[in-house]
């Protein structure tokens, strides 16, 4: 056990890490350490000589996840592994082989599909609104990742988009492809299609790729689309060293073409596949895991999560997850804000608190309610930290200061530069752009304060630029607001999940069994983000909503009822009725 890659692993993680040959599927539940397993497995393969770093391809779905994978591998002493997104790997191959295959430079990449669609629509003499164009863009993406022609798309999606009937949607898609070809551009999905086509049509290209890459790892395998799966098979050829990692219960992108069947059927599709189950959760209290397990019980591929003997689970008893009913959305936002304020007043770091919801439209009232308590927020899915004008300005100013001889301590120098740009000792009022800018500058100062001894100003700015490239953003001292989709892959000690009502979760347009099942998985993702406490809430609102059917599925055995809240005293009796007279089971009446 002298290999660092084998230290700190439980028995099941160790089994996954040490199984280096042949097809392997790791069914990894939320909080079970899947990224640790992936990186330690690759490192162990390199350390033992089973893998050459340059012959390993590790693919995932976001640049941030790929950057984290590379960072963890570097920390384990492994350099040279190709850890990229599907798109980045495919684009690199296109750029490398295209000049040889096509005797020309590779096409450019469409930077804005909606803008290009608008030009195509202008050529047709129509002017769809931006929302319609976005939906058509999503339809194009779905068509391509499911490997359908435009005619096949029309047969599969006959209802049209918004006010555009399917015939016009087809015409718009054809016009879009024509404009794109005239400009000699590819969109993101074309990158995958073109790479797959090149590998299929050019034997020497396929042979070169097969010679280069001999060991494959795929993260978040439940999110693989038919196109990505096809490309992976072309990359792999007849190589058998493939490890896929995923959790069917976290399949939340079926609407975009993700197909969990590739994960669920992997063992049947690959002879002698080794199946490893990771169900020991290192993130959440056992009471939270009980809620998650009840929600997913009996669903295909569902894992039974258990609390690990170390970490949060072995500390003092935690709070039983709570469900609270409110009279309306304003009261719900106010009630959640009050709970958050109480936690912060008790000494909880705001960075360890998140409020999650199904749709961005639910965040506006929350921001106002939290601002009344002087609580600053960050909304995931907005601007990236290093794209904020205040951060870009600060990095440039720090870079400029780094060329001059230092007359002060490194941290003092950073503080002086940030003060010159507007950082003050006391933050501005919460809820506005000034506070957002202040929090961003304060986050940069904390990074400087937490830098290792001996860091120079130049070294610090180099680190900032590396972080920006890898999308390794610092945590601002704010409460996080996020949609359930944006929260995937993240974790907090304290999670408030609001809008647990019919029409919101499941969302109103989820009408088929499959669509409602996807909403259930979204709720599961939200629940499993919580480490120490979990609070669920819902409100009747003006449309007389009913509590989510998922509350009934979870049941009263794992949830306690919070005190019902109303926006006015006159409505309090009605809110008490909505909460089921203090019973969590009563809060989950079916519609």
C-alpha cells in the first residue's frame, strides 16, 4: 500500500482503482467519491506501468470537470493524460487531421447558434422571437446528438416550436445549415459528427487514433448521447480497456439526448465486464440519504446510499430533513431567507449554504428577501467569475503591478491594488451590482491571503490566469442560488430546496411518465447536494398549487413538518391546512 494512488480508499473504491484491464463499469452514487476513483485509477495505472500517460483518454462533459481531473492527476504526479470534454477531444483531432484529409484548414466554429438562426430566418422572411430561436437551436442540437436527419427529426417531433409549425421549423433548420456551410463553419454538434465521419471514412486516421489511445475512461456516462457513444466506439476500436463511471439516478439531460441505457446495459454489451458499485456516501448525513433513497426506490439503476463511517455521518446527530408549506411565493422566499439568516447568525459560513429551485424565475423574490437580511448571493449559471468586468480589471491591474519592484508584503500589495479599484473594509448593501463587485474583489484578496508562503505577485497573477483557463473559480462569501441543473456536481452543508409543488417540481410541462421520472431525478440531484441539513418547501400560490407528488413518495417517515407560514395573519389557518396539520405525510397529498 505504498502507492499514493491507493491510499485513503474504501474497499469498493480500491476494487475500482485496481481493476486496470478490460471493460469496467463503476456505478457511483452521489457523494461516493467518483472523481477520486477516476483519477486514482489512472494514476495507479501509470504508477504500475500498466498505462502510459500519453495513451490514456479521459473524457467528461464540462471544461470545469476536465480541468479538475487534470488538476487532481497533477497532484498525484501524473502529467500527459488527455483529460478533455468530448467536444475538446474531437475538435483537437479535427484540427490535427483536417489539413491532411481535406487539404485545407479546418472550418471555424459557430460562436452563437441563435444569432446564426436569426440570419437564416431573415433570409426566409420571418422574424421569430429570441425565445423561439433558442428553442429551435435546442431542437437542432437534439436532432444531431440523436443522429437524425432533418426528415427524421420532422417525423419524431411533429408538433413544431412555439408558433412555428413543424414545416417551418424544418425550413429554418435547412436554411441554418445552408448559411453555416456558406460561412464554412461547424457548430458544436457538427464537431462530433465531423470527427466521427472522418474516423469512419479515413482508415489511416482511425489507425492513428487507435495507436495513440489504448486506455479509456468516461465520466458521467449516464449523460452520453447516441452521437457521443458512437464517437467513443470509433475512438476505442477493438481496445478493451474502457472504464465508464456514472449514476442512472442522476440522468437529468434526457431532453438533450442523454441516454442512461448505455450505462445500465454496459455489462451486457461488454463481455467479461467488471461491475463495481459505490454506495458509501461521504457527503451527506444518513437522514438526508434516507430521503434520497426513498425518492428513487425501485427506479432503474437506483443505488442504495449509506452514510460513510467517517466525515459528516459520524459527527453529532443532525437535523431531520424538514418540509414546510407556505401560503404564497413571497412568504416562501421570506421564510427561507429567515432560516438562512438564522444559520449565518449562528456562525455558518454563507458559502456553505445553497438555495435550489427548478427554474431561474424563482430566484428574483429570493434575492430580494435575502437582501432584506443583508445577505449577499451568487446565482450559478450567470457570468463566470473570471468574466466579470471587475475581476478582469483587477487581474489586469495586479498583472501590471507585478512588473514593478514590491515595496510591501505580497498580500498587502494585492490589498492596495484592490482598494484602488473599490474594495472597502465594509461591504455595500446586499442585493445590488456594487455588492457583487465587492464580493468578487474580496474573493481575490482571500485567494492572496490563502496563498502558500513565498508566493510572489507575479506568481499569484500566473495562478489567477491558470484558474481562469481551467474555470477554477474561487468561492465568494455569498449564499449560492442555483437551478437544480446547475447544482449537479456541487455540494453544500446546508441546502434549501424550494418550489416542491406540482407545476414546479415536477414542472408543468412534464406530462409523460418519462418526463416525470426525469423531474424525480432532478429532485434527487438537489437532495443529494446537502451534507448536514436539508429543508424542502412549497407554496400554494395564486393558482392553488398542490404539494409535489414526490413528497408523498418520500413519505412522512423521513421528513418532519416545519411550521406553516402565511403572508398575512388572515391566511395562517389556510396555510396550516396546507401543511397537513403538522404532518409531513399530510403535506404530500396526491393531486
